[in-house]
C-alpha cells in the first residue's frame, strides 16, 4: 500500500475531496500551516494500492491551482528598523506539494 500526502491550498480542498470521494478513495484532511508563509493550508492523506497512485495524483493536479501571493519579508535581526524598507516579493504557491510513501502495514479494526 502507498500513502499519498498532498499539501494543498484551502481554496482547493473541497473540490479535491469531492473528486476523491467520487472516485471511491478514502481521504483524511488535516489543517496545516506552511513553514514559509506561516499561513493555513490543508494536508490530505490518501491510502491506496500502488496502481491507484496515479489516479490520485491526477485528481490533485486537476483540482488544485497555482496562485501568486505577495509576501513582505521581515527585517533581518540586528538590522536597524529605520533603514529597512520592506519590498513585497511575489511567490507562486501550489497547485500542490505531493509526497508518496510506502506503507509498511495497514489495518482497520
Ligand atoms: P509554505 O512553506 O508557506 O510556502 C509557500 C510558497 O512559498 C511555496 O509554494 C514557495 O513558492 C515559496 N517558498 C517556500 N519556501 C521558500 C523559501 N525558502 N524561499 C523562497 N520561497 C519559498 P509551494 O512550493 O507550492 O509550497 C506550498 C506549501 O507546500 C508550503 O507552504 C508548505 O506547506 C508545503 N511544502 C512545500 N515544500 C515542502 C517540503 N519540501 N516539505 C514539506 N512541506 C512542503
């Protein structure tokens, strides 16, 4: 068995979960926070047989969009705040960050 872990944007998660349910996949949604933007995102766990991984990753690709976001970097520690003029930078977030892991054991009791 494999575990697909997809970090997706909150705006896309309902569409993704509906698609996974339509295709008969079980999924778990966890609230998560991106380490860079420190903003909420969603982590979706899907346990599947190896030959189903591609269907899950396709579902993620087809339901999750890339979006641009402006971020204002924080002043560096030790740098005078008076000389710091924050320049927003644009980052491209998503569609999704996908990990596929081998599952050693799986049980429902
Ligand atoms: P965040 O960590 O909040 O990152 C949001 C976006 O900021 C990233 O989009 C990327 O475009 C940019 N970014 C991240 N780290 C950066 C850095 N050190 N310098 C400049 N720009 C940076 P994505 O790459 O699409 O990632 C979306 C979310 O997926 C991430 O949110 C994080 O929650 C997760 N993620 C991405 N790569 C990961 C990894 N290797 N391990 C675990 N989670 C990851």
